[in-house]
């Protein structure tokens, strides 16, 4: 077994972070290094999928739940418009291999999201 991901450790209360939203299958936190006025992470509770490609193939309904929570959060925390970013692979800056969506609204800072 590999080590639990940072997100699993947050979900289990082992690493402090404010959980801004939670459903049966998905939760959301604030990114610790925000690149925009709103920068949240929407994360499935299961760590079974390392990226969105695996998730889409394995559980498209769970991916749809993530998108739905992202929309709700963008409406609650911004004006409803948002970018949804999934990094896939180290080469584009993925650092946590427990699938997560970056929910970004407002003006971007320089640099890539994540990484
Ligand atoms: P990625 O580069 O797409 O894998 O995104 C991982 C994201 O997780 C980065 O944007 C990090 O800033 C964020 N991150 C890492 N550790 C934490 C943490 N303890 N709390 C909140 N966000 C984190």
C-alpha cells in the first residue's frame, strides 16, 4: 500500500484544513497556494483514481458529482463563472496523485495552477 495522500489525510483530520463543502462522496478545501481570488480543490473521498482520465473511465458519475459541486461553489463564492482544471501527469505540474479539480475564479496569478 502506498502512503495516504495529503487529501486523504486532510479528510481524516490528520492535516489541518477548512473543509468548505462536503457530500457523501466529494469534499472541497481551499488550495494552500491560491493562484486566483477563488481557488478551491474539489476532491473525491476515494483515493482510488490518480487522475481525471482514470476517474472518467472508472466512475463517470463521481466525476459528474465533482463538476456539480464545483458549480455550486463557484455560485456561492464567486459570480458563478469558473475554470475547472485537472492536471494529468508530472509534466504539467500534477503533484498529488489523488484526483482533484482546481476550481478557479477571478484573475489568475502568473504561473501554472498546481505544481
Ligand atoms: P496538482 O499540482 O494539480 O497536483 O495540485 C495539488 C494542489 O494541492 C496544489 O495546488 C497545492 O497547492 C495543493 N495543496 C497541497 N497541499 C495542500 C494542503 N495541505 N492544503 C491545501 N492544498 C494543498
